[in-house]
C-alpha cells in the first residue's frame, strides 16, 4: 500500500527563516514558469513543455541566489506541479467542466516544498530531518515509519508550524485483533452516523460550535483596509480558526474510523456524492453537510479498512431509507420523518433502518465477490 506519515517539525529561528526563503524562491519560480507559458502562447501560439522548462533550470539557479539554495529536485517538482495544473485545466476543458486556468500563487497560497526522491535533498539522520540548505531539523517521530520512503514534503501551516510528510510505498498490512462482526453505517446530521447495531455516533459539529467566533473574526477582517498590517493580522486570525476546525474534524474522523475498523471485520457504507448533495441543498443544510465532511470520513475509513485487511463495500444510496429492512416494502418518506413504521410491524429509527439495508447490500457484494473468487 501507499501511505503518508506526517510529523511535526521544530526548526530553530534561523532554520525557519531559511525554510521561508526556500518557499519564497519556489513560489517565484512557479509564477515565472506560469508567466513564461502564458507569454509564449500569446505571442507565438506555441506550448512549452515541462521538459523545456527543466532544461532552463540550471542556468536559472546559477543566476538566482535564492533559487540556488533550493535543491534541484525541489525546483523540478515545482515545474511538474505547474504542469499538473495545466493538464487538469485541459482535461476540464475537454469534458465541458468549468476550466479554472492556473493562477499565480501568492505566499499565502504557497505552503509546501517537495523532494521527489528520498535521500536526495531530504533524509532522516539520527532522528532528525536533514534538509539541503537548511541542516538537521528536529522532529517528533511519534510513530514508526513503515514501508519504503519515496518522497518528502515540508509543509507550513497558517500558524507558522512546519510538518514533514513522508510518502511511503510497500507499507505492510496493519494487524488488529481478529474480529467477526459486520456492520452497516449510515451517515447523517442528527447523529454523525448510525450503525446497523443500533448504536449512534454523536455529531460534534465543529464548525457550528466555532461559527459565532469565526463570524466576528471575519467581520473584523472585512473592516480592515486592504494592504495594511492590520488586515494581514486579521486574515491570519480567520485562517487559524479555520485550521483549528479542520484539525479537530480530521482528528475526530481518524479516531472514529480506527475504532470501527478495530471492532469489525466488514464495513458497508453508502457511495455518496457529497459534492452534489452540497450543491443541491439549501444553504443551512449544505453548511451542516460540509461541517460533517462525510466524504473525508469515508475516504479515511476506506483507507484504514484496506490497511487492516478488513472487507469494505460502498453501496448505492438509493432506497436505503425508504425500503423496509424486514419485508422489503418501499415507501417514500419526507426528510422530517425520523421513524420508520412499516405495515409488517417493524418500527425503528429511520437511520437504523437505512443502516440495516446498507449492511444487507454490502453482504450481497461480499458474497458475489467471494463466488467469483
């Protein structure tokens, strides 16, 4: 498996300044490469490839003192990042989506530096991370790194905290205590998720809890004049609040997914189109769906199940709430109807009924896959 391991870095003040300098140099390289592509196309109607720009990189590094302090592979990765942005743009054009032409990056939108080959620009040495042009940086290795390290990414948060992300290949399976239980899971808003066992997981609503404080910070930001130090300070305040909410939500998702994977041998969930749900929901409901972040949770749950060797299935969501899990009778319900009452005599929570249907559909997929195998 391919997996990423993230660790907090603790650079000294001088090292932090050097890291900021490398970020600034690579941000300027990205913008210069984008400007070159635009200018050549507008003047000569000719496309420049990433390899054309790579051939110019050695001369550029010799003439630019700041860029010369950045490792060659990190500079090349910047050019490949720009190339990926153009590829995504042309792909969206072909499929009729909203294109989104690659934009110039300000420093607030440029926060990472990637070394595409481990040991060539960045490597672990005696429990520290040795980075080209920086030195040995202290980091907290709170868990062992497994597999083969392929790339290293240094990332700065809006609070100025640095992290190292190691992307590893051939990561071995994570072994848990043997489990036999199967479970279906129906995500929602009243509770974060309802299990087919009848247990529910409380919805923490991290954004809603911070919404009042965040609104005040955003009003202070809008009142500050553009280009002033006061506005920059207010912007950082808003960014820190958003980052805190994101970290709380992600921590909750990881811990909840880990608990489910530890306790169950097979997990079935709905294959939700969360983007479509958000786009076609009223404002208040869309905000609650975004706060729950079902897509992120289900992706984390799928990754942890795969890592542990547990069975995992995504089933079509159509009809899971309207179908009786006992007799199979289908009857549409309004969203406000929270109790499933069927003429067959089954009366239970609407989400519990949906979770049972999800588990039934998941079992049919596992049986079909077993029959083919």
